[in-house]
C-alpha cells in the first residue's frame, strides 16, 4: 500500500494563507451587503419620479403686435388647441379687413422667420396667451396666377409679331416678302414650349406656398415679355433671312 505523503511545511503555509484570504473576502462581502441593507431600510420606500401633467387649456388667445412699433393691433381669442396659424389669419382679417390672410406675415420674434400657415398654435404656446408679431407682406398673388401671367404673355406676344401687324411692320413690305419656312418652324416651337408650361401649371405642379408678392410677378413678366418681344421682332421681320 502506498502511504499518502504529507505536504511540506512551505506548501502547508501557503494553503493556510489562501484559506485565510478567502474567509476574509467572504466576511467583507457579508458586511458590505449588511451595510447596504441598513442604508435602504433607513432611506425608506423608493419614490417614483413625479409625472408632469399637461395643463388642459380649452382656448388660446393670440396677441398680435406690430413688428415695428410693438403696439398691440388686436387680440384673437377663443381659439381651440387644434387651430392653425391660417385660422388665426382668418380671424385677424375679420377684425382688420384691410389685411387679407395671404398679406399677413406672423413671427414669434421680431427678427425671426415667418411662420407657416399649417403650424398648430398649440406647438407655439407656453401659456394660454401667445404673442406674435405682424408684418404687412404687401399685395399678394397666387403662384398659379404668377405662372399663368408669365407664360401666357410670351405666347400671345409672339403671335402678334408672327401675323405682322401693320402697327409693327410696314404693310407693303410685309406683303412683298414671303416668310421663310424657318419662321413658321420657330413660331411652332415657341408656341408648343409655352403651351406645355401652361398645361403643367394647371394640371401638374403643386405649390407649397400659396402666394408671392405682386412685385415678383411684375419682375418676372417684364423679363419674359420683354425678351419675347425682342426675339419675335427680328425673327418675324419681313427682311429676316435665316443664318
């Protein structure tokens, strides 16, 4: 039979030291858990964070101030939370008939951007009273009117030069000189181009913003109509010869 060998003295000391460290760590863990338990018991029951309740506002009031003088123009009241800025503009128009909705520009700050008509007033509210600044945008026209005027002008103006009105060209010279086929082709291409634009304006394009200042339409028409008159005069002139 084999006899079990006894561990040597150094190995025995190492085993005792490791066992002592394990007991010490277990004792420290128990003590830490006990201290934590006492802390929880002394603190009492944990409370959940308070839940903020949204105030239920039945109606809003919109105070409208002049952007330059900061003077109050009017107060639009009894607006339900579902109202938009377009609703505010319609009620503002009833109080001040000289400013129709498309002419009214509303801002949260004096130097801020103009707010869109689709914005819900509840998203702007800090309290039941909302302060907005008013700017007169001047006379407005719809984008559809803008493009119809801009494209109809060149179509009609070119045709007036094409038929060689006596008020534009010398009648005797017009009868004496026959039109080159290129002149007819140019008229056809020009008319088809602007007819396409008119049809797209009526049936294809959708404009995000409903209106634009009248002065913008005047500038656009002046450019399109003037440029068309210039090219139509020379192409339809009785003395015109193709290059």
